[in-house]
C-alpha cells in the first residue's frame, strides 16, 4: 500500500513536532517535510511533491491562505488541510473559494 506523503507547515515548531509525533504512529502516513512559513511551504511543495499539506492559516512572510491559493492552482491532485487555533470569519470565504481540496 502506498503511503500518503504529508508536508507540515506551521510557524510554531512545537506544533510541527507534536503533529509529526502523531503522524509517525500511523502506518499509512509519511512526513516528507516541514516548513515554517508560506514561502518555505511553496518551495517545499515543489521539491517534495506531497499528497497533502497541513498548513497554518496565519504565518509570517506569506500566509497559509496565500500559499494555499498557489498550491491548488499548480498541483491538481494536492490536498491542503488548513489549521489554526481559531479561524477568523474573514478567512472563511477565501478558504471556501479554494474548493474542497483546501479546507
């Protein structure tokens, strides 16, 4: 069975480490990389070609919303799961416009 390759993107290292710890216990998931902001995420996605990106909405340099809009246009089979401690209402419309692959 093929592993689902994940890219974890969050500006908080402790969150990335915690999520990595959880994912590593799953037999069908593999962490292919990590990034700390949207700019790093775009570069990592191009280089690593993950199946799914788990990405924070609010990050420095390039937000998760901006990075997600770049992903869904360039990588047609990529899923993007947005994460945040809270998602402000103003973020809901941009997220929903990205389609079901980017929620």
